[in-house]
């Protein structure tokens, strides 16, 4: 049953993992779909705005024409004298049709109509002036006041919308006094609506508020009453989306409701893409789940079942001569080897146990601890020499006495330990306590059983540990520190062996696969293998960084000083990072003081410093940017600077620099890969060289990181190694 149980547990775990992945994919799918809905709404609002701009342009054109005619000396004179020459020369049917004006009214200061004309723009035929428009003139609605007076907007004439522009009549120099008002009108008819459709490339529907509105238009009109000048966007169906907006009349009341609808290309494309990606990820997750389940069953669970059956059989048969045999040199094989070794030890221990039982009494009598053997009735069966001296009684008088009635030994043994639990459970019990006289005792009760397993008595031990406890208190802090140091050392050794070794193997085999040494791979396989190699190398760099940082903190990092040429090292570094720089079209320049040629430092660690600084400069630079590497002599030190023209560092984030596992911004940590170890290691290595490091940065203008180290080796480090404890401390 155990084999079936663990197999079911593995299946349950894989199902839980798949469920979590599926839930994550679903949540991501819904979030991204919501983003596409927002993007679709924004695009629709932009398209509706184009329609509104076209309408505003038409109104602006009408305002311009009305102002041009109103501020004209001929018009100014015409209002006064009403001469027919002005009408004959300027106000012809074809003139209005050419200006795209349906109605032209001239009204004097007293509100009397001087002249009115109405034409059909398409046929240039004169038509009747709308009565509703004349009534608006008579009641003064369309009459302007003052030299700057103008009225523009919409009016509804028997349900027909019309663009209206009214302007005060002035001289050509825009001076008064005002002699009246010019009123120009253009019907907002189907032809004009069609022109707007062609201009904005959209499908438009328009209804007057006086019309019998369709349900969707009526609902939007009600919404506009609460939010005027607000565009309402909502899908019409699965393939089209619409934007509704309101046009008020010149009094501010609702006049027109217009709907502009467009194809839902953005949303439908996004939905299709997300659905395909969602199904692909679910398929990958399902395949991975079955692959993991099959691998675990074959490689581990079947072998664990074999180990479980073997242990159960040995325990039931009590046959210590049996041995477990497993193949493959892995952890389970080593476990089987340890089980076999344990069986050997148990067998030997069992053989020695009988001999030890015979010697026990003699050995116990030689102990300094108090040792008393007690029967299940709590009577003393035997006591060693130390216990008898403590009780101040000989063995003959002690045997048969009840433990509770024993002088001097009752308190440390009987009162504190509850022997009933030991006889009931058969478990050893030990405690420490402080007696009334201040002494510290260690008391232990060990059950003694016969071969049948029945408890025949309890061996009670009592030892005065007052002095030892005092010594333990003094050594406790030292032991804690030593344990921490050993743990850290073990961590370094284990990480180095257990992580770097398999990682190197993974990287090596993935590179062989990528180079198609074992056969050709398709494009997806090459991309996946390349990602494995890239991720492995990134993880290896992270592990190496952690190990280097741990070595520095433990004082175990050593420097191997050599002399090398500075310019050559910079050129090699530039060539090494050129693929990364070329991807962003970043130029890397080198500027070295002519007085500098060679320096003495740890060549590998120097390259590690420069690689981190230049890589960061390229990573956080804008495209087509510049990264400059400079070196100059500063006394006995060489000062090296790495400057970039990138995003810079905010003042509030600058305190996070040079701290392990710290990055300046949560947004940048997602956009730019990094572990937060690079600058911390750079600072430690520079200090190890006896140097110092600093930086300056402005957001949006770039950053400069610089450090200084001695040019020459000191007497202890030239052509040799130096450890962290012997480093010179850098000064700022």
C-alpha cells in the first residue's frame, strides 16, 4: 500500500502544480484581455475625437465666413441703406452654394430683418427661409450684443439640425458702432454627414432629440443628462464597437446624438492571440506534468518501494543477515549502502549486548554518578558505591527499601522523576533541575527490559553537574560563534560542489546540443537549448557572485598580483562586451592618460570590476548612447572612470547601491536583469586592493562610477598573493 500511497501523492503534487499554473495562466489571460479592452476603448475615443474635430472644423469654417461678411464696410453700409447693388453683386444663389451656406440673414440693431436668403446647396435653387429660424431672430435668440458679440452652435428647425453662426456687423477695421447681426446657417444633412464619414473613415448615425430615438440612442441620451460632453463607448456586437456623443444647441440643451462605430480589430486580434497562447501554455503544462510524473515513478518511486519492502521484511522476519541491492550511483544507492551498513552494526551490537549486560554491574559500581536499579514496585534492587555513600547506608540495608523512604536520595531521584511514565511507556527519561541547596543535578531514568521486551526495572542515574553548568555558561557564546563559522564554511563547500558542478555539466551539455554535436535540431529546439545554456550561465554567475561575496566576508579571498598593460585589458573588455553594446547601438570609447602603461593588481579581479561597471553602463544606457572608459594617474593611484549617458539613478535610490542583493527600483528590476551582487563585489574587491570607489548620477542624464587603486604592488604583494586580512583600507 505504501507504494501506491506515495505514487498518489506525487500525482497529487503534480496536479496541484498544474492547477496553480492553469490558474496563473487564466488570471494572466483575463488581465491581458482587460488591457486589450482598455486599449480598444482608448482607440475608439481617439476615432470619435476625429469625428468631433471634423464637426468642430465645419463650425469653425462657418464662424470664419460669418465674421468675414459681418466685418466688411460694404455690409456695414448695406444695413444702413439697403442698396440693391450689394445684393446683386454679392448675394447670389451660386455664391451661397459655393460658400456651402444654406441661409444668410441680415438683421439691424432694432431686430428688424433687412435681408434674408435661403438656397439649396446642391442645386443652387432658392428656397424658403425656415420659419423657426425667423422666430429665433424675432425673439432675439440669434441677435448678438456688443462689438465682440458672436453666437455659434446648433439649432433644430422642425427637427432638422442646422449649424448657426451669428456675428455683430462692424467695419472692415472691426470697429463700431454695431449696426446689427449677420446670421449664417448650414443644414447638418445627410450629405454633410456622408462627408464626415469619408473624412474620418467611420460609420456614423445621427438622430435629433426630437426624433423617435432607437433604444440605444435613448439610453445614451439619458446618460448624457448626467454627464454632458462625455463620450460613451460600448460594444455593439462581437465585431463592432461604438462611441456615442451629444451635440447641444446654442442654448446648451441636447440637440443631436451621434454614434460612430468601428470594427473591433484590436480586441479580436488580442483575444485570438491570448487564446492561442493560453492553450499552448496549458498544453506545455500538461505535457510537463505527465513527464515529471513518469520520470519520478520510474527513477525514484519504484526504487523507494523496493527499499520500503526490504525494510518491512527485515523487521518482520528479524533477519539481520539480509542485504539490500540497488543499481545506479545516486542518493538512493548510497541510502541502500547505509542501510546495509546499519544492519551490520545492529548485528554486531546485538552480539555484544549480552556480553555488556554481564559487565554492567561492575561498570556501574565504578562510576562516580549515583546509580540505583529500581523494581516496578519502586523497591531498590541494587545501588552503586556512589549512591550508597550518598545515602550513608550499605548495600544489604538498601536492597528492598522503597525509593520514597530512602534517606537523602529521595529528593533528586523520586520526587522529580515520574517513574510511572517510564514503566508505562518504556521510554528513557532525563531531566536537569536545581536542588534547594543550589546544586544542579542531571537525573536520568533508563528502563531495563528482558529478551521478551518486558520492563523488569529502571536504572536511575543522578550526577552533580553544578560545576559543568557554570563552565557551559561561560563557553556558550564561544560555541555559538564556532558553530556559525562551521556552518558558513560548510555552506561554501557544499554550494561550490553541489551547485557549480552540476551547473557546469548542464551548461556544457546544452552548449554541445546547441552546436548540434549529437545531431541536428529544429529552430524551436535550438532556441530552447540556447535558453537553457543562457539561464545556466546566468545562475552560475549568480552562484559565483554569492561565493565571492561570502569569501570576502569570511576574509578568505586572496589576490594574485601581476603586472599587466592597462590599454590592452580595456580593449579586450570592449571586444568582450561589444555584442551587448551593438544590440543597442552603443559606442564604447577608451581614454587613457599617456603617462599610464602598466599597473600591478589581481588581473582576474580587475577584469571582474571593469566587466561589472561597463556591463551596467551598457545595460542602463539609452539606445545610440555613449559609454566612456577613462583612466588617469592620481599620485600613486590610478583613477578609472566608467561614464554613461543612460537613465541615471534617483537620489532616493542611491543609498541602495553597493548593498548585496539590492536593486534601485522594482520597475528596473523587472526590465533589466540583475542580482544586486555586482556593485557590492566591486566595492569589496576595490577595498581589497587598498583602493576606494565612488559615483555621481543625475536621473535622465547618466551615471559615472569611478574607483582608484595603487599603481604599484607593495612589498608583500608583488608577484604573489595577499589575503583579505592584509589588505589596505581605502580612503575617500
